[in-house]
C-alpha cells in the first residue's frame, strides 16, 4: 500500500483474503458519527458507490449515536473526534464496552500525531485525517473490516519510535493530558466556557473546573486566561 500501511493487530503487515469477497447476502453496514452534515453527506455518497457497503445510520453526537447504534447494529462506525455532544474518544470507548466486535475508524481533522495513538488505545482500529484523498476512506474501511490497523506511515513510524526509544524530549506538553483533560482542553481552545463544556460532555460544572485546574498544573500555566490563550493557539496549530 503506497503512502499508508495496514497492519494486523499483532503489528505485522500481511496478506489476507478480504471477507468482503465472500459476502453475497447483504452489504456491510456502516454508521457515521460526525457533527458536520456536509461531511456526512460526502462520506455517504462515497460509500454508496461501493456495492458491498451501505450506510445504516448517522448521528452528530454521542447521546444521539448510541440509541441508533443499538437499533442498527453496524459492522463499522466512522467517528469524528469533535462532536455536537460528548467526544469521539468517549464514543469509541463506549462502543468497545457495548460490543467489542463492532470496529471503529476515526476520520478527523485533528492532527494524528496527537490523537492517533490515543484513539487506538481507546479501541479504534484506524485513524484517517480528513485532508486525505477520498479513496483513502474506502481503503481504511476495508482494512479495519479485516481486523487490520490502518494508519499513515507517519503515525506508524511515530508509534514504533515511541516503543523502541521512548518519546522525544521535545514532545508536545499537551501529550501529558489524560483523554478527558484533552477533551476539555480542546473545547477551551474552541472558545467554549466551562458551562458549555459541561453541557457538551454531559459533566457537572465543578468537574470541568477541576479538569481545568489539572490542565493548568500539567502545562505549567498560572491563570485561566493563560490556559485559554494556550489552548486557542494550540488548536490553530492543529489545523
């Protein structure tokens, strides 16, 4: 595979006969969770061109997604990280607990260097940036359906370097944050106040404020204003 790599879950590339070739009864069911209607529409049109795939449902947030997932029973869920309610990593973790056989693929605009490894640890099998060519989406779906991990070569090399030599000293300090802290930090960078973050993540205001304090400590920031500026600048760098 040029430019990208599909690996099996043991970490080694390999050739397998695609299970899609043996499916003759019904197409593979795919569910979309993305908060941008135009993005969902584009993916729906692309997937609809595949005779062995079909869209069985779509949602814009975690609270909307789960009742529909339980009704539609997809084989693959495509997840964005930024959602109308909740967060993509949270949805991946919930799907893994609900039904480990359902495979998840992250398709996001956020920098894979920050999020790809976190998503895989949460239970996803692949990470695709929205800047990639459209045909990569189909390639990624087929890879995760076979149980392979789908990442760009850049992400694969980064993870391998981390395994054999530890993380580089110039690592982004944001990498120190927990998944929940990163979710809160991202929303701060989007300009959301604690009240709005609490509503989006279905948390109490007190819990969000506690996360804000922990983030300031980990990033060595002295005030809420410094945190907001840092988060907004970091978000600009991710785009």
